[in-house]
C-alpha cells in the first residue's frame, strides 16, 4: 500500500532545516566583525576604493567559504533536495525583497548626492532609530519569517545594537576604537553563536560511513 506523501510538509521541513547548521549565523558574525576593521582599511586605501573595497573583500571571502562548507561539509551530511514549488516560491520572494531593499537603500544614499535632502541632517539616537526601523528590522523580520529562521530576529536586533553602541559612545573616543568595540564585539557574539550551532550540527550529523553508503 502506497502512502500519500505530504510534499507541502516536506518542503516546510526542508526550509526549517536549511539553516540549522549555523553556517549563516557564522557568516553574519564574520561580516559584522570584519566591518570593525573597515576604518583601518579605509585610511590606507586611495579614493574611491576606500569605501567599497573592504566590504567587497569580505563578501568574496563569504562566498568562497559558503561554497566550500556547503559542498564538502553540509551536503555530505544532509544531502541535496531539489527545490519544489514551495521552495521556489520562497526563493522568488527573497529575491524580490532583496532587490527592493537594495533599490531603496541606494535611493536613500543617492538623494543627498544629487542635491535632494542635502540640507537634512539626522544624527544621534534618531539616526539609529531610522537605520533600525528602515534598513534592519523590516528585511530581517520578513526573511526570518519566510525561512522559518527564528535566530535571525536576534541577529537583526544585535546588528542594530552594534550601530546604537557605536553612535552613542563618547565622541572623545577615536572612531576606529568605537568601531572595534561596537561592531567587533557584536560580530564576535553572532559568530560564536554560529560556531556553537555548527559544532553541534557536526556532532548530530556525522559523515555516513562507506559501508552505509554502499548499503544505501
């Protein structure tokens, strides 16, 4: 007798387990901790590379690490599931959300350059609130909901906290020290959380033995 297979339930389970290895937590932590060193690289690089070269280097490292870990560590333990309608729908929504957020962010940063809102100055706590309520909380909340990724709510809150700490620290402190203290500590917290989850994942999902593979 052939049992009915609930594909919807299976795909929801796949979505929930897609981030249980902690890799994405580690990557968020790595990028955030890496941004703590941005002021040092910014001062050593010529215009106009000083503002985007270091983030680009971090993203390249993240891409390479993701490819290696997924291919040689995660897939041998969890396998590979071909995306069904539910997963494809989630993927499309994530792409749309990302594009909207990128376009919105670029628009906000380009407005002062072209002369619009050039006289508007937002600083201090108001600046932190706008950054959090516009650029951090909405995308993190939506993505966490779509991916059934509850830790992402905490990661978004921690990222916002790092910006708040950096903005509210005493201005007499050198800005490089402020970046190391705020972004560095928060990044290490997120990275450590990811490492703990990743180590637990390796223990719970050991590599299958050769005889198990041959028998399967």
